[in-house]
C-alpha cells in the first residue's frame, strides 16, 4: 500500500486555488479518531508551495486543538480559547519575540467596555525591554541597518517612546 502511494502523483496546489479554505472548515470537525487521517491527507495528498504548506500546518494545529476540545475532557470556553491562542503563539514563535505582543481584535470596537484594548500604551517593563533591545541593536547591528533605523533606535535609547505610545503603570 505504501509503495502504491509512493508511486501516486501528488496534486500540486497553490494558494490561489483556495483548496486550503476547506481544510479550516474540516479542521473544526476533527476528533481524536479522525486527526491522523486529516493530517495524512493535508501532508501526503498534495504537493505544497511556499504558502500552502503554511496553511497545512495551521489547519493541522486547528484540527489538533479541536480534537482535544472534542475529547471527553474538552469543552473549553471562549476565554479559555483565547488563552490557548496566546500559549500557542508564545510557544510556536518564542524565539522571535522578546518584548511582548499584541493582537488587535477590531470586532471588540463594537463593545464600549473594550475601550482599554485600543489604548496606545505599553507597560514600563515592556518599554525597558525595548530600550535594552535598541541599545543592543546599536552595538551589534548598526553596520547593517538603514540610517533611519539607526536614528530610531537612538531615539528609543534616549527615552523617546515611538508611535505616539505612552507608558502605563503595570497593575
């Protein structure tokens, strides 16, 4: 059977074809039992390009999360789903981000109690990390950076908070 599969030609796909859109729909229905076949299908039935492999990986992650949520111990709330999202982002992309992240959900503009989510504020600890990183960049990366970037780093080191942000005391 494996030899037969090996000889079978994979279906080449591109993002423009939109095949990946169906994966995300299917991923919401995946259970522990159907997860292996879902992953096999998206990884072995297609010849991926630079973009479609990203969708395969993302839809596999969504499918795995749904499989756990559909398990007997599953059934998480929306709040818990948000926590899962942040944990995934933190642990998947952990080496790239040192100062923190923010995702803006513009749907929240529909609710007046969400006004704080749109403040242009950062915590004092985040500001200190950014200043430290700017100083390190000036010491280590200056020769490869554009003059505008160097000026920006210098202004940060000198205490100018960029982009109209202000520092908010941490709670």
